[in-house]
C-alpha cells in the first residue's frame, strides 16, 4: 500500500524500490501530512479526523 501511495504522489518506481521500509513510512507520513493528515507517532497510526 505504501508503494502505491508513493507512486501515486509522483515518486519514481526505482526510487521506491531502493527505499528501506522505514524511509517509505517516513515519506508516506510526510506526504500524508502535506495532504492534511495527522500522524500519531506514539501509536504509529493516523489520527482520526472529525468530520
């Protein structure tokens, strides 16, 4: 899922394949927060946003 998310955000496939799992997570968190998400580092999950 992370790889597809990065790909859909314009990260080249060879770059994604070269990333470690930790770096992929970090990139997903950065892109997700740019899109307005809030990542809870203590639970390593996305915070639920009120509607």
